[in-house]
C-alpha cells in the first residue's frame, strides 16, 4: 500500500514549490518536514530575484526561465508575495578596477539575453539618491526584482495543500527503504511511509539526507550572516550588492583582502515592503554553526555605511543567519540519481534558491509526472557527482 | 470580537491572525512569527512572546512550558549602524 505517489523531503521553498506543481498533475504528494514550513533558509535570507547575481551560462538561462514565472506567480498562488518586478538590481563599484571586473562578468551574463548594463556614478545616484557621493559607477539590471521569501514559501505551501498535498511537519527522516536499486519508502521518527518516488529538497541538509540513501552528494552549508533594521521611510528601491558580491562569486582570484575572502563578505542590502532594511552578507564555511560573529557583523556594517552614509542613525534590531546549499561547481542538483531509481535531487541552489524556486518546482514536477521536463536540465544532473 | 485584540504591538498582529497561523500548522513561537510577522518588530517579541506561547498552548492543548520560544539573537537592544563606523577613517 503506497502512502503517496511522491514523497518530498523538506518543507522549504523548493519542497513546497515542487509539491504545488505536482498537484497540478493529480499526484498524491506527502511532504515530510523535520521542523516547520520555511523553518530553514527561506526564512533567513533576503529576497533578491535578480539576473545580475547569476553565474553566466546554464544557471543564468535557468534564472531567466524562473523569473519569467514570477510575473504571474502571485495571481496563481492567490496571495501577496510582495514581488516588485522592476525594483532593479544594482552593484556599485568603488573604483575602476571593480567596475571593469563587473563589466567583464556582465558581458558574459548578457549572452543569455538579459538587460545588464554599466552606468556612471551619477546615473547610479540618480536612481538611488542615498548612494555615497564617491561611488565610481555601477552595474545595473532594471528588470531584476525582489520578493518576500517567507511569504512566497508559505504561499507555495498553501497552494500545495489546496492541490491535495499533505505537509507533515515535525517529522524527521531517519533512512530509506531500498529494494533492487530502487527507493521504496522513507523511514522517519514517526514511522515508515511507502512510495516509489522520493524528492530530496533538503537544501543545505540535502547532502546528509542523500547519505542516508547511500549516495555521496556534495551539498554543504555555507553560512550567510545578515542584519535587519527598524522600519524606516522610503530609503531605496533596488536590491543592491556592492561590486565585491559578484567579484567574490565569479572572480575570487581578484580579491586581495584576505578577511573579505575568508568571510565571503560583501554588502547586500534591500528595503522590504514593511520598511525594514535587510543588510548582509557573508558566505562562510562553518558547518551548521549558525551564530552571528562580531567579525562578520563589523565588516558588513562598515560596508553598509561606506555605500549608504545615511544609515548611520538607523537602528539594527536583529542579526541572523541562514545556510546556503553550496555545491562545488556552483550549480544545483536537479534530477533523478542513476544509482538509486526513484530518488530525485532538487537542492544545491546556494544563494539563488529564492529566484530559482518556481522553475525548480515546475521542472521537477514535469520530470516526475511526464518523464521529461520542458527544459533540458541534463547539465544539472546529480549524476555529475556520482561518477 | 475579542479576537481583534492586538497581541504583537510592533507589527500590529491580532489574536485572530495568530490563531489562523496555528491552524496553518504553527506550533512554536517561531512558526507563528514566520506566518504573521509577530515578534519581528522593534522589541523582538519581548512583549508578545509569552502571550503567543499561551495562545499556542490553549489552541493545541500543549503544556505552555513545551512551546518552543522565539530564537533569540543579538543585539539585546537596538544599536545604530553608525556604531561600526571606522573612527580614524573619518
């Protein structure tokens, strides 16, 4: 007796997106979540839905397909997800060297047909008047947007439930039932559940979950520290990352500041709909240690004032952190594992999970329900790590 | 009409919204927080956390002592961004 057609492990933004999409095919879906919906990374991040922070190539193409889905998402989900489609994304540079590095990354990004341009310091300040007087220039992407990741995850979960999915929280997976190289069920601290199709959507914990199925898949947590301020009047509309964000991500060899490189620290800042500013962030390898460190906070806050001097008197009300699911090649793992039939991966999006959640749900659902996704995802196959 | 009572003053979250969050699956203070924004304001739940624990206990029949509290984080009270400014850099 099968408990579901598909069991999804992880009630985060990926798991809930996939559950919603599978419901459209009439699949009986059971989501097993260790804690609660959005208890992990989706509730501990900012809401950048941008092209300009994506790795040139297949990941950018995937982002283009995903961001296109955001246009109708709130309507389809029937909830306000605080999506601002034309907030814009900007990366101010402090000098010509940073500017030129950004320009060379942008040139590669533009091969995916996205509007990412380089603008002068004056043009950047005209768009965001609170930007510091000495900013040299900036990368600008007018069509990058922002969303509320908590609201989006909850909206996916509600839509999934309306579509028939059962989301069972406070249920921890402890192992898998495997027969003849195929998955047959999931063992949890609340008992066993039988099914032939399992999706590992555990984000930073996906490597640990895969290990329980005997699969060695390198998804590891990368800590991002952030701060949130008191709500203030309108301060900025775009999501802004300083130039170091893309340089650390795509040209790390160009970074000379050892502390910045170790922490992966750059400024990432946005104002949410309720007025609070989210200020980050770092990319650190520290296991599942989630405490905030003074070293990281100090670097982030100094950079915040450096680019936005007017933040001086704004109050920070909370520091927090989240884990970004890191993979060695910077690409997510999407698809069925060859080593274990019926076991699908949908994890490893690092810092791009919010933006890539709609397309991940759609493609994984198509793959499971129709045997083939509408968009070729071979390059994201988990089998690239399974020799 | 008593469900119109504001429980989280910072974020203006009513008792009814908290009950709705619990029916949506929240069983901890953080669960209510992620669904309603309660505890996300200036006081970070100093006022409403206890009240939310009690509402969860009442609605779910759990012992109030078993309800997981809001995950505490720095700073203990608000601090300005300017506190981190480089003194000699000016």
